[in-house]
């Protein structure tokens, strides 16, 4: 995915703007067409050019606030012609997309240092009151998932005949693979939209396994605090239920709305308590009803356990893991957006940066070290021509042929780190005195020497012309953060 220009005017009010942002990231939107009033009179030509004659399509009207606007499903472009012409006369834009057979639905809340997500199998509209699975990622490394314990009955189609089937629950591996894909997306999306966070991104997985990104919304006011025990909720499914509430038990909204039913929430929202009083939802804090209710200033929270019928309690079970443990980190890294284009290295932002601008450079070939791949000249050119940073000073380091790597790349994929600095480094050789430092004239010379000797090596090179090779006997699990921690301490002493 390519990065978005920082000067881009970002607005998250409509699916039109969301489609433009996703497209600018290089995400395939599946034959998405955005029309304005200039398209009147050319609709048939556009449909014939973009869609097959028997292809089902979705038509969305769009304007500044897009809740409750028309969404129309048509069996083919010919049947859609008049509907599109009609909507173009009423609304500034019309969005046309290939109809999606939805298998999974997600809403992802992106924050500065973490992200949260809710997932339901099948279609997740205002008409679904399905308790979602909850995903919590801390610092892009530690993940906890709360999966709904019972098998849910979910809607798997909203075109023609609806299919209500029991869900096919994901196993541990499926959860891990999909959550790592979400993290890849967040890593590419967050840096360009940091000023607009928190942001909610809506996407689905279709029946063919393709990911389809649909919308972006403002995430301010989302409350992800979860009660730790069952509460005796007062269940509200209608305005009449709310009129009978005595103000005692906390309210649990269990809304069963039709397609486009957000409009019917408005009268309910006017009657709900304000002033920070929590209102719980059965369908998740990122669901469509919750999004609408938050816009009215209501403190929406998610129910930890949900009452269904006669004192029957249902709840969640926990699952947790760390990224890059029992997984294939190279695949994850290659999904992340490249900071700088290179034929030799895939350059991405480091997931745990020592300082701003910390980059990870991974070889596109599977080799045990940059020295063994003969890439010294390529690395020198990449760092010295300043395509990575405008900083006057920098340091680059590599642990070649490492027997253990905290990122679990181990010795099957060479990688190094680049870090811009605020001042020139002095006495680099003293950083690891126990490792037998040897100084070289430049970076390629050091790597050429390393290629002719065996065993693990540690390379450090700076913009000041210092290049050293160290010969650690082995940096094991008990020392897995040795290089990083010593660099951090060193940089802190420089700033003192």
C-alpha cells in the first residue's frame, strides 16, 4: 500500500471520502465508482464499462452526514440505471460498488498507541443484535481477544433471500492470522492520520476471503471499559420499554432494527439519560446503533455479559498472543507500507521505535545476513543518499547470522535498523567493549570482511564515518534486548 500525502484534506463524513482515502492507499475497492451530477446522461455507458451485465451492484447516496441515506441493491446494471439517475438529482454523489457477499464484519478503533476492534460473523447492520467478538491490541505487540462463547446465528446475505446460519467459529490460527492482517493495515493507516485519531474503520471479508474496506468515521467518545461482572440490566428494545424504566437498573439496549433503521433511534436517543450515565449495548460499542447514539452525547458502553430470557447468562472467553510468536513475521512486514522504495530492501517503520524515525530494513531475498548477500554497497547508497531521513546524523546496525532474534526473523531473513540522530556520535567502539570491536574504513569494507569469516556479527555504522564490527559469541534469549537497550541508554546519555 502506498502512503497518503500529508497535505491531503482528510474528512471522514461519507463513504465517498472513505473510498477516496482507501484508494489512495492502494487498496482494491472492487469496482467502486463515484458519480456526481456531471454523470447524468452517461450512467449507462459507465455501468456497461465497469460492471458485467449480470453483476449484482450496491448503490449508495452520499452527502455530508450519511446516516440513514438510501442504500439500494440491484441485480444488474441495466435495472440500476433509473435509480442512479434519480439519486443523482437528489444527492451530491452516488457510490456504486460490486455487491459483496459478506462473511465477516469488522469495526476497528485506531488510537495513538493501540487499537481495538469488534467482529461479528456475517452481516453487521442495525438490524443485527449480535454480541461481537472483541479484539484489544496494546502497543502493536500484545493481543487479547474476547470471543463469544456460544455459537451465534448470523445473517450471511442481505440480497434477495437472507441466510440465517450458525457461525463457523475461527480457531486460534485463523484468529491470529486475521488479527495480524488488521495490525498491518493499522501500521500503514495510523502515521498519515495521527492528527485525526481516534478513527473507526469499517471493513468486511467476503465469501471469497477478500477484504473490502467500506467506511471511516470519527472515533471520539468511544468507551471500551468493560464491566467485570454480570449486571442486572433493564432491557430496552423500543421507546415504550424506555418509558417504563424506573431509573434503577442500568439500561441495556437490545435493538432489532430494519435496514436503514438508524432513523428510528433518534426518538429513542432523545429520551435516554445524559450526564455520563452509562447506557449498555448488546451489539457492541462500534456497532451502527452505538455510533448514532454517541452522536447524541450518550455514554455508550458494551455489556460484558448479556441477559437473554429467563436469567440465562452468556459471556466471553479469552484468547491472547503476541505478534511474531509462533507466526511468520516476514509476511506481516511485507504487508506494511514501504517508507522508501528499494529494489533490495523492504523499508518499514519499526513497530517498537527507539526514537522517531526508527526504520526496519528487511532484505527481499531470504539470506542469513547482509554480508552473505553482498549488499554492502546497496546499503551504503540507501543510507548515505538520505532517502530515509533528512536528519544530518544517523546510525545503522545489523546483527548478522543471528542465532536468536526478538522479532523471530532469526537467521532466515537479513534485516538491519536505521535511526536518525540529533547529534554526531563519538566513540562508537566503546558501546560494546566486551565484544572485540574492529574499525573499518566504511560500511561495504566491514561487510566484505564479515562475509569471509564465520559466526554471528554485529555491525554499527554512523553518518560520521565510523564503522565497527563486533564479534559476539552469541546473543541469546536472556540478552535479546542487549543491542537495543544499550543504544537507548547511550542516546539518553547524549540528551542529558
